[in-house]
């Protein structure tokens, strides 16, 4: 007679407990107690080892950059280029050789991607190509795009996004504004579009069970970048009476992004850090609006005006913190949702 597999006979692990918590089958207190029991002290050693691996890699890459800067005049151009190309090749080949040790292999590929940018900068300095900075960064992003696709490494994808953001900013500084008179508001909208698309890709990847996109830190940074890009033109709309359509568009997109973000990270994927970002960003804009009207109304700025503004800031921030605390207590009591 065949035995029926009972799911309760399965050995408990953190992944299963976290899934049960996210689905609302266990309460937060039970989840925390289970974490305390199941989390082995060895997990902290693994985490520390990974952290030291990243720090060590960053220090080695910094050392390579400073080595070239210090010995620039003493090295020939073939030596400079050959050394960098050899380092890139060594990192790429070693990454393939160590692919079974996935984290080490991915860190090596990340190092190779960073060295590609160093190689392009050195090449531009040696031959004085006259290329603008934005061409360096966009070319760098294009060259390492294949590695970003095959590596499935969140850190490499994040570095690639940083390179793209930098290239976009330099394009506006060097070409967009001087040659085409693109407004700076258009730059912030473009940055918001880029980082917003990256955030959507991250969330869809997490829904599709792509573990490399499941890092919470990615969500926090991308949402922060999105809010920052939208809040700068929105701030100008508040403080500047000479407004344009693009400022109203930016403010409208900010409202949509903040509202949709609140709904998603309050009811769909509970994430208090994101909620805190939204609330604090809204507080900043509200304080800017009140301060603008207050100082416009007062003809002669006095100490009392600044004291009143300080009390308003304290009241708004305190109310926001209290509201977040009450919300956390409400969710904790009802056991609603889980952190993802």
C-alpha cells in the first residue's frame, strides 16, 4: 500500500515559514519565534563572508584604479591597455571556471564589467578621442549589457542602471540642454521613467519567482530614485509661480506613483520602508508648500516666523510618524499581509 505524503511531515525551513507568513497563515509573533528557532548561527557567518567578499572586491578594484592614476606617466600605452584587457579576460574566464560557486563567479563578472569602464576611460585618455562623457557611459552600458542578461546578478544589474542614469545626466548636460535646449524637468522625467521601468521589472521578476530580483534593497533604492526624480520638478511647481505644463505633468505623475506605490506596498506587498519613503516625501512637499505660502504672506521675516515654521515641521513629521506607528500596530493585530 503506497504511503501518502503528508505536507506536515516536511522539515520546517525559513523559506516555508516565510511563505506561510506572506500568505497570512501564521501571525507575526509566530513568524518571529520560528525565525529565532530556525535561523542557525552559521547563517550569520555566511552573511559576513558574503559582505567581506563584496568589500574586498571593491577595495581591489579601487586599488587597480589608483594604481593607474599613480603610475600613469611611467607606463606605456600598450602596457596600460594590455594590463586592463588581461584583467578583464582573467575575471571573465575565472567567472566561467567558478560558475558552480555562483556568488564568487558573479562577483568576478561584476569586476570585469567595472574594469570595462576603466579600460574605456584609459583608452580615451591615451588617444584623446574627444568623446563626451555621456558617450563613455552609454558605450560602457552597451558593452556590458550581455553580461547583465546572462549573469542574473542583482548587483551587476544595479551597477548597469547607475551607469545608464549617469549617461543620461551627462547627455543632458553636454548635448540635450546646450544643443537642443531640453529643459531640466525633461531630464528628471526621463530619469523617473528609467528607474520606474526598472522598478516594474523588479516587481514582475519577483512575481515570476526570479530569485536574483527578489532582493528588498533593490525595491527600496529604485523607489527612492523614482520619488526623488519626480519630487524635484514638483518642488519647483510649488515654489515657482511661472509654471509650465511639464511641471504639472511631473506633479501628476508623482501623485500617481505615490498613490499606486502606497496601495501596492500597503495591501499587495507589505513593505514599511517603502511606505515610510512615500510618507516622508509627501511630508517634504507639504512642508515646502506651507513654507512657501507662509514666507510669501509675511512681509518682514522675523524670529517668530522661523519658530512657527519649525513648529509646523515638527508637527507634520510627528503626525506622520504616529500614523505609521498606528498603522503598524493595526496590521500586527490583524495579521494582515506579509513582508516581501
